């Protein structure tokens, strides 16, 4: 966390004891060192404006302005994924920024690696207009005890790389094995997993050589902090932390402790966390916990579309900025090539609402005009209750988007949940036929086929 | 490097609330259930133990629902035909408590009959919910409340529009209320104030801050529950109530759980997806502060039970 104005002041000429001879010299253009410190804390001035800050203070100030959780980027030839740079404990305090990467595990001994990976790699699912995919793959050496064969591991990595261009996590406890795997990924930034109390020197040397982020693993925070500290001594800066718990109770505690410490500027743990949900008793539940509770990377056991879809949606929901609901642009949308006689369906611009309706109509194959009103990104009933979706607004949208010019039959369909608006809307739009549709979008196709056809 | 673990020090505490009266308390339940009592954020057991294991309640209906997913019909089968056999099946499936959810088609006599049948079929602590329409809820719940006097039921849905009637009958007959507000900290607080002002003891209120399912607004429910728990720990007395959420109801309303055909292939296997929809939603909400989760599918109950055991073991 950034230093406060007072803390910064203590590092400036005026705050030193005894004060620096140039204290309050105004050369920075600000009347006092204290005022300068306040402006610095508010990021309204640059430190460089003061010529008299000591080197020691400069280092401290630079450190304090670094993000509390280091941004780690993994790169494959086709895409990259970032974790870190988070600033809060609860999403309502600000928002969560970098969605945790979802990785699928591949074991080096597995048969048909390339085919399995290709399936997962091709996966794409749409949620309210956004396409989601897996973020990468974790290739795991046959045994973590270090007896696996470097050549076999390298072959497995090559097989994976032949089937995907996404970033990889290489998992082995023997630096030689990892090195052989990494050699198959020239020019990339994989995550090396991982360093523990036994192998950290060799792993550190490898990470340094490859200039790749290194995961550190231990089941307690003391050892984790120790490891990153020692490895920093080797000149490394990019780490990912694995607190190695597979039980939900221990992991929620440790992940929270790490996030809290990081936000308090405890540098030894100021890195994204990786969760091997694949090793938990129920990987779906473990992954859900990891997504909500601070993981930067989540490793799943297999490619299971029905689970992946749920996790991708959860991740999107948790990482949605609480200040801005996901919205679509108000306007008139054409579904299945509507003709002048096609009906006009009315809805709001909350993404979830819009897509619930649009997907149903699209799936039915029936043509319609979908008029999306500006309801400040709220669902039908929420907007109605908040006074953002009333007959006046609907009438305004119909006129504003010049809907009359597109249709031969002036007919609008209201969502069933706001049937109460039909009377007022008739008054607002005397030459329009006002219909009330079903309450739920799933029933729209049936309604359009029957009730609307007469 | 020895790391000093930062521990939060809170002044507030969530009230302990118990429902379901045993013979000793003048009821017929095999046990009472206690929830609440938390002095820190959910499962931060390095600060303070989580005092009571979260409760898995199962939703059963007074009459066979027509709009439930066929996946649910498959698993409950004929038990869904009458609330007594459904209650037995739910107990056998491992429920801690039951939620008997009445319907708009019920008369007060139907509601009383269903409640009595459930009380006779299962000795688990019971909550009885109206269909969610103010006048109907009042009508049905008053009858149920009187007929089950002394059982320490939880009566819902108690909202700003009908709290007076429901609170009055809960007071007169020794029950609790489930106070529901639409995902808003201040509205929750305000309703709790109104209810306690009527004289219902505060340890007979459970809050239902409302949630949405995964993909359908879970983020709002999640954050409101986090904020309510934080407010209660910071000492705001009118937020210090245990929370319940009707996760099964929300999750099984989602298209992802409800239907298996005409959906994108990328959604994968229907049944597995539906269970994930319920369990993933529940996991997130347990960790944001729910003490009681109301579920629908036995497989979800099993998985959530295992998850709760792990969370409690810490
Ligand atoms: C999430 C939520 C919120 C979120 C907002 C989310 C958002 N961006 O809209 C938050 C927490 C901010 C919120 C706030 C409020 N909310 Co609110 N909220 C909900 C909740 C839980 C879910 C709404 C939702 O997202 N539904 C999903 C979407 C997809 O549904 P939908 O838009 O209705 O679309 C469906 C149908 O209408 C239909 N459909 C849509 N368009 C069309 C078009 C046609 C032609 C047809 C046929 C069908 C159709 O298809 C869709 C899928 O079936 C509901 C309760 C619930 N469980 O439903 C309450 C609810 C809507 N909220 C309610 C209230 C009162 C409020 C507040 C006024 C509370 C307050 N006083 O602060 C505020 C208002 C906001 C404000 N002042 O800023 C009430 C409304 C009561 C009423 N009947 O009037 C509800 C019903 C809760 C309740 N039971 O009391 N809310
Ligand atoms: S330049 Fe500004 S901050 Fe630096 S010593 Fe002078 S007054 Fe203080």
C-alpha cells in the first residue's frame, strides 16, 4: 500500500532529523516539504521535482509506489495472461482487476496429449456477448519427486505446444526436467513450478537464466516468505505463491492472510497466488473458492466444459466492476432479419437481460425487432422499481430510435413482468398496439408462435 | 522468515439464533439448530472459531411443482407428490432442516395440512415460506403459525410490505421470521429495525438479503452479504443477524440448470452442469457469510456437506 503523506514527509529534506539544510527551500514550486509530501501522496507531483531527496529515500519511495501485488505475465506464442496488481480485499471496496487464469493440467505420461489439449484449446463459450476460453495449460512431470525423465517431459511440452498457442505452466520439482521442458518454448514466458525448501537454489538459477517467473511452494507462510526473500537475493523479482493447501478451510485462511499481508506492503508475499484446485477433493468447489478468494492462477484437473463454463461465469461475475453493471448499447436490434410486419420487443440494456431475450428469439428462428431502452444497465424489474423503465422512457425510445419508420404494423411487446405499464404506454403511444409478453424469456418463442400470430 | 499474520479485531458479533423446538422446549423437533454467533469474517478460524456449522436446508413444496427441472423430478421422483414423503426423502438425503414452500394455489387449510404432515413425517427443524405474494403470504402464514404454535418455525417471506402481520403471528406463537430485502444493506437494516420495533426479540430474526444465481446477479448478493457481515462485526446492531439464502431456488431458475436441449454445446453435460450451478453459487455465498443455504438437489447437498466439513475443520 502506498505511503501516507506523513510517511512520505519523513523521507523528504524537511522531515529528516535534523532537517536537511535545504528544507522548505520551495525549489519544487511548493511552499513546504510537508505540502510537497501531501501532493506526492495524492500523485499530483513527481518526486523528481525535489533535487534534495537522498538516494535512500528515493529507493524507499519507489518501493512504496510499486503495486502491493506484483503483476506477473505469462506469455505463449498466441496469447498472454496477467495476474496481480490487485488493490483490495473486498470487491465492493473498488473492484478486482486481473481475472485469475484458468489452466488445464496435462500429465506428461498421459496418452494423446495433443488431441486432448486441442479439444480444450478450441473451447469457446459465450456469456452475455463475451467469448470465454481457457487461458493455458499446466504440463506436469510424471512424478513430482524428481525421478521423471527430462526428455519425456520435453516431448510432452512439445506435444502440448503443437496443439495450443496459449501460455504454459511447467510443473516439476527437478530443475533439469523443467529446463528440458522450457527449452521447447523459446521466446515464451512460462511459469516455472516450482521452488521449495529443497530445490530452491537450482530452481532460482534456472528462473534467472530463463528470465521466467517462478512459483514457490510451501505449506506455511514463514517458509514462503523465506523462499521469495532468498530468491530475491539471486536477483529474481517475479514470483507466484503456492500455499499448498488442498482443504477449503486452510486455503481460505491462507489466501486471505497472503492478500492482507500483501496489501499491507509485506513485500515477501506480494505476489499472485496459484491454486491447484485439481488436487482438492472437489475441484469445482475448490476452484470457485480460489476465484472468489484471491487466486491469480487456478489449475484444473481436466477439460470439463460444464464445469469450465460455470467457473468462467463466476470469474466474470466476481471481477465485474461493482460500479458499472455490464451493459449493452441502447438501440433497435435486428434479430433473424425482421421485416416491417415483425413485432417490436421491448427490453432493458442490462447485458444479462438483453442476452436472455436475444438468445431466445434468435434460437427460435423467428424475426423480431428488439428495442433496448436505456435503463441505466438494470434488469427489467430493478429498473422498473428504480423508475428507470417506465412508459415515458419506453415511448421516448420508440420515438428516439424512429421505430415507426421500420415497421408496417405498429405493435410492441412488453416484458410480462411490467404488464402494469401497458395502460400508461397506450396513453403515451395512442397509435400503437401494446401487447404484454410472457414473464420469462424462455417462453417468448412459444408466445411469438401462438399468441402473437393473430 | 517469521511472518506476523495480521488479525482483524472486531467489536461486533452476529447474534446467535436458534430455531426448531425440541420436547424440552415445548415442540416436537428432534433437535434445535443454532446459527450465528460469529465474531469474525467467515472461516477466518485463525482469528476465532466459526461457532456453528452452516446449515443445509432443503426446499420442498406443498404440492408437486410443475415448473421444476426434470433433473429434480428424476431425483425426488414420487416423493414430490406430497410434502410428507418429500420431507422424509429430504431427511434421508441428509438435510439439516426443511423449508416447506407454500404455493399460490394453497388455501390456509391446505397450508396447515401440509405443515402438519411435514411436522409428523420428519422431526427436523422447519421453516415455512409463503409463495411470495404479500396478501397470500399473510393469509397462509398466519394459519400455519397458529397451527404449529411452539415449534419455533422460521416464517418467511417477511418483507417490508407484510412484516407486520408475519411478525405479529411469530410473536404470538413462538416462531422466528426470515426478513427478506432486495440486495441492499440499508434496506436490510431498516427492515430489521421495523421488526424489532414491533417487539420481536432480536434473536428470532434471520436475514435473507436475496441473491442471484451464478451468471444472474450473484455478484450483487455476494457483495451485499460481505458488507452486511462487515457492518455487523463493526458493531452495527441492526445487521447482526445470521443470513440465509435460497440458492436452490435461484440456481434452478437459471436456464443452465433448468433445460438440457436447445442450449449451446459448450455448456457441456446438462446434469453435471446443473449441479455445478447450484454448488458453485452456494460455495461463493457460504464464504461471503451465509449461515443457512436452501438447496434443491441431493447431489449438491452431498458436495456442499463435504465442503462445509472442510471449511469447519480449518
Ligand atoms: C440483481 C438485482 C438487483 C441489482 C441490480 C442488477 C441490475 N443491474 O439490474 C441491485 C442490487 C443493484 C438491485 C437494486 C434494486 N432492486 Co433489485 N433485484 C435484483 C434481482 C435479485 C435480480 C434481477 C435480475 O438481474 N434478474 C435477471 C434478469 C435477466 O431478469 P429480467 O431483466 O427481468 O429479464 C427476464 C424477464 O423479464 C424477461 N424479459 C426481459 N425482457 C423482456 C422482453 C420481453 C418482450 C419479454 C416477453 C420478456 C422479457 O426475460 C428475462 C429472463 O427471463 C431481483 C430479484 C430476483 N431474484 O429476480 C431484484 C428486484 C428486481 N429488485 C427489486 C428492487 C425493489 C430493487 C431496488 C429498488 C431496491 C432499493 N430500494 O434499493 C433497487 C433499485 C436500483 C436502484 N435504485 O439503483 C425488486 C423489484 C420489486 C418489484 N416487483 O417492483 C426485486 C424483484 C426484488 C424483490 N423481490 O423485491 N437489484
Ligand atoms: S524542493 Fe520542495 S520538497 Fe524538496 S526540500 Fe525544497 S521545499 Fe522541500
